[in-house]
C-alpha cells in the first residue's frame, strides 16, 4: 500500500515530498504553510529534542517558557531586528468572534485590541524585556535559559520541515557579564549543535561564521553549521548568535558590576528547529524511502513474524522472546504481529519508514535457531543466530550509525570543489553543485554579485582548520583583491 | 532576600500570589493575561509532563503535532463547540507589519488574510478535519494520539496558572470504531489523571461526571477529577470527554466497518494543563511558601554547606561526597556551594521554593559523621548518620510524599459536609466552605437556582462507591423531587 516514490535522479524535489508523505512524517494542513506532524514524524522530533535537551542541561542551561504573543511595539525596539522579522508575521488584532445578524461567524469589530500582538517569530524581544527586570547585579548573571516552542514566520512558498509558517524549535537566550563569556557561550553552543548533527544525526557539518549579509537580524556575529544535501544544495542546520549588547541596549538591561558600575548585559541566542528533520531525510534517504540513524530512530528494530494459518504459535512465541530480549537490552523494538497485513507489505512499509534493522522470523528459522536480519542502509539479508542476538543487534546498530556518517562524509568530499577563477566557479555551481571553495575579498559587493549571477551564497567562513582547502590566503578572482582564505559557496535551502 | 508572604489566614488570594512570585514559579508578562514561566516553574511542569507522558505511552498513545492556527470556519462546524469557544479567542487577521510614512510600525492593511485564523483554544476541529482524511476503514482504528501544546483562550480576569490567556497543556484525541470502546477510553484516561493526581501530586481527587451545564462544548459526557483547595474552594484538575459522533459528523469522518458499511467514528478528548501547578501549590503550600511532593520536585534534596572563612574544605568535600552518593542513588540533588550567600539566606530560599529535604553540613557534623536533615513538610531538625544516607533520604522522601497525601486527604475529610435542607446547605457554603453533599433532582433548573443564590456549582456526580455519602437515593430538599444520590457542591476556581 506504500505510495509511489519518485526516484531522486528523476526529480529530487518530488522525491522529497514523496518520502515525507509515504513515511508519514508530515503533511500540509488546511492552514496555508502550517504542517501536521503525525506520530512517525513527531517521535523523531521527540528523540532529537531529548538528545539536545540532555546536552543543554549538561552545559548548565535550564528550560523556561515565555509568551507566544509579543506586543507590536517590542519588535520595533531593536532596529535591525524589526527589519528582519516584521515583514512576515502573524498579527493578532482581535480577541473575539461573534455570530452576526445573518447567522455567520465573523470577527467582532468591538473586540479590537488596543495594540496588535505578533505571534513570536523568535523571542529575543520579550525575553530581553523580562531579563531587564530579572537582572540588577553581577550576582544575577549568567542567565542560561532555553525554550522549546512553536514560532511563526509567514511564508508564501513552503516546503514540509524545510520552510513552514509555523515550526517547532528551541531557542537559547543567555545573559552574561562580559563579552568574552558571551562569545564563549556562542561557540560552545555551536559545538553542541555540531556534535548533535554528527554523532546523533550522522550528518557531517562545517562550522563557521556567516557574512554580514547572512547574519541574524540584531546579531553582532552569527555562527552556523552547514550540511550538504544529496542534490548538492547546502542546508543551514543551526545557528548560534553573539548579540553583543544590542538587545540589552534596546531593552535597557543593565547590571551593577563588582566595582559598583552599571554596564549593559552581553547576550547570545541559538536555535535549531524541525528543519533538521528535513536535513536528516535529505542526507540519508534513498529511492526506497527514509533511512533513519539508529540513535534517533523511534523504532530501531522491527520484528516481522512470518505467520501461517496453521501453527504460527511457535513463530509468535519466538518473536515475543526476541522482543523481550531486545527491550531488556535497551533497544527500541516493535513487533508487528498484525495478521491483516502480509509480511511483504510490512517489509515495504518499514523500508519506506527507514527503520534501521528488520528481523523476520519464520517456522524454519525457529527450528534452526536463527532470524533473518536486513539492514535498511545496505539492504542485504543475513541469517543470524538467536543466541546473543541483543549483542549482534547492538553491534549492527552501531555499524549502521557509523556507516551513515561515513557515506554522508564521502558524499560531501566528492561534492566539494575548489575554484580558482570565476568561470570555473560558475560552471561548478551550475553543473556540479555541492560546496565550491573560492577566495573572497570580504566585500558585500562581490558577495551580492555572485549571488545575483549564480544564486550561490556564502554558506560560511569556516573556522581555521575546520575544512580542508579554506585556510590559505590568496586573491579574490573577481575583484583581484586579497583574500584571507577560501570561503564555502553553494546554492542553499 | 525572600519576598514577604502574606499568611493564608489573612488573605488567601494574596498568599497565592506571594508564594508563586517568591518561589519564582511564574510571573505576569507585558501581554495581558499571558504568563512567563521561569525555570523553577517550568521544571515542575517538565516533571509533570514526563510523568503523564509515560502513562499515556504505557496505555498505547503516541504524540503528534497539529497547527496552532485554525480557520475561523472550522470553529463554526460543530454547533455547541462554537458557542463555547468563539467568544474568547485570539484572532489573526493580517500577516505583515510595515513602517508607515511617519516611521511608525503598523499593521499592513494590504496583508489582510482572506479568512481569519483563530489561535487554537483546543484542537478538536483541526484534528477531526485531519482524521477525516486519515480514516477510511476499520483497519485505521483506533487512533490514539496526544498533543503537548500551548493554547489560547482570551480571559479578562486572570490568575497565574489558574486562569491565563495562554497556557500549556496536553490534549488527547482518540478515534474509535465503537461507542463502547470510546467510553472505555474516556474512563481509562480519567483513571490515568486520578492516579497522577494522587500518586504524583499527592492530591486526593473525586472522580465523577459533570452535569449538562458544566459539560465541554461539543461533548456527550464530560468526566472530571475534582480536588479541594485549602481555602475550601474546589478545583477541576482534569477532564476526559466522551464526544460521541458529534465531531465525526461535523467533519464527515466515516469508516467502513468489517461488514462493509459506512459508520461515523466515535471520539474522545482529554486534557490537563499548567493549571495543575496552581492546584499543587494550593493543596500543599503553607505560610512559609510552596511545598513540593518529592516525585515532582525538580530538586528533591538541597545540600547547604556551612562555610567558614578558614577551613571550609573538609565541609565542601563531605558535601560533594553526599551529592555524589545521592546522585548515584537516582535522587535529584543540588549542592548550593555559592559563597556570596549566607546559610540562613539559603535555608529561607529553599523553604520558600518547597524543596522536600534540606541537608546542612558543618565542621562539627563532618567530625561526627552526621548531617542535619530538615523535612520541608514538618520542619523538624534531625541529625542523621552519613552512613547509608541514600537509604535514609529515600525513606524520608517516600514519607514526605505519603505524608502530603494523607494531610490533604484528612483536610478534605474535615471539609466535606452533608446537607439535608437548603438552609443548612447555604450556611455550610457560606460559612464553612469545602465540599457539600446534597441530594439533587437532576434538573438544570435547581442547579441554576443554587448557583445563582450561593455561587456553588455541582462539581461532579461521583461514580458509585467513589465518595462516601453520595450513593444513597433520597429527595432533593429544594424541589422535593426524588434524587438518585447526593452530588458534590462547592464554590470553585
């Protein structure tokens, strides 16, 4: 019953839509640009959230919750911020509906709000208004808070997970007594994101800093992790912003330092969103469907018993014993013993959903004390002994996790190119895709010209030693001006 | 530095405001009726959420996410539902702000939505629209889904946690092939709520059914758990609704049964919210602050080392060893080794916050191999040996948990009265408060008269055998008509 999946080579965008739908990860809702996330997609998000949340807490952060609605006037307080976010937001103007004389439900004109409220596109303004009340002294610092929330940025062209009007995310907002401490925090959280991307999502990333043009509205510096998708386009996986004292000044947030002087507080903010699910799908998926890394898969192992009309009891008994053994070993396992579906249907279903390991158990297997094991990433069948099965599975899951990372990294390596002149650059961007490393003179002028002519943007200026081929200084082939090092260009999501 | 707390006997409402603020559980935001939940409050909610989520998953439910925005027309589809929810909701009418000619930020009149969107007050409509697409056959049933989300119901008079415009909650929405299965689900989830209230929150509750007047807008039957607060007012802790086929009919959601006939799907919904935090505070709090049940307390044990200018290292060493031992035993412990605050300040701080157990360790304690233990609920000091400390603490936490429940239950017993005539009833409601059990003829007329004359409502019709003094039939003292059993009246939050 699995829906048809368009091959990637035929139409990558359609392939993406097909696998998201077929694996029941998300679907569009009747509200333009908003998505419904069914259990398969949401449980993946829960696992991502739990993994990140653990790391946030381990680095001293605590969760809190701030209001969904932001007074319109707050957005206007930070000059750069309003430019970035006022353009595309949901505005609440009334607080009541009523039934009119013709029996129709309408917005009650008498229930107009004195000041319109904006549904949060991000929470810097409401949070810095709050911090200005919480912070008086150096003793109140640092504040290390994270929020898991829904946010809304009105989008005209949407794609499930990648760009939706409402999405789920976390936003960290920290307050510090010194610039250095805030910068250290910004970089620490970028490291947390990079670790999560590589060790949990099996998705290699480049860490670097954004150019001014790509910076968060209101930040002094925006750091990011950039990943490469299978169609050769880049995807920004997460950002960590050093906000300087911009928001503290806009919201008059000062503290008395140990010398008794008043200073403005230093700030950071950092976030990742459900967009990461899109990145995960486009990093590992294949023409058969999604492929989930074991550390994040809601179901790591599915057991499909091969049932016969007569005598399926020994098979079910063996399947239940396997389920118990794996559960006891801390492995997330699901036994699909529904008899209204045939094994072949189930095989396809779990392949589409990307379950890392599938076990099948038939009467002959029970007699021989074995189970049939199929890895989702490789697709090969193995007969493995029931004995020490948990250990076999544990090793297999580790191997799948590592294998996915290695494949993605190999893909990135073969799709990273170096250009020494603009003609080669244009040809690479147009024909090859992927990351293209080229010298850049550091001006917005050159950056804009390249973007307009090729649709490629500077994904990041990699940290020193971060990415091979980007450390040596040279000359910008367009302007002829000196360049400190090659930067990473790509067309991007 | 702890803020002053008004005694309960002086002004209960002010006491509540004072403890919520002093314990840093919540505060008002600049947006009318919305609250900020700082880490102390949010971690309590996280623990409540985790406890409930575990029980939801153990009963076969999966989490999902549906859109924040609901098209205005959806609300109108179920007749009773629109009456209940259209009156008080946040309406999104525009999708952009712009800077006008005078440089002011305004709502862009050109960005008006074709159809206004309502910020979800509850999600039955958007979810049943979705289910109508998901469900075709009996094979697609049941659907057992829960959502953790923020919802908005515009409120003019708000109280932190108890009644706010935006609040956090969970809403379960299930779809079934038969009426019986849906009724069973409704009752099962009520049991989950009652278990959570009693075993986690240490808050005794009465399970029962609501009268028609108090029913959820769109339900066939609303079941509830009702608790009694220390000021003698009742608080509805959670509700579970049997929705019949009302929403399935409104959203044309049918399925083909095993005989090949089309039927409408049967529905339930059930929810609890951050309101439970208000209930928790008002069930166990005292004049010194909040009192948290150990199973939910973010910090179960706080260690305060008594530091001296010279030679505090042995004390800190002992404190760290205690922290390690308790952490290893799975106890949530916090060592407050900050030297800018004095021990007395810390004692008061954690008393206000309601940490169940406080340990103090001074130089003499280290020499004697003991620690000073103070239970938040009883306030008595004990000197306990360092040896087997984890076991002592474990027993103490269990004892605090049970003690809180027993006290709350004893309070409820002494504050439950029986009235056999209307004059006694009025006197009890006015002078004694608490639950008042009285016979009722089952008519809305009598119910309304009592509510208008005494402000008391029927909190619930208890299940048979649920609550002593409510099972015997009798006569309604107001109408003289027969009554099947006494029902529970009270003034309520």
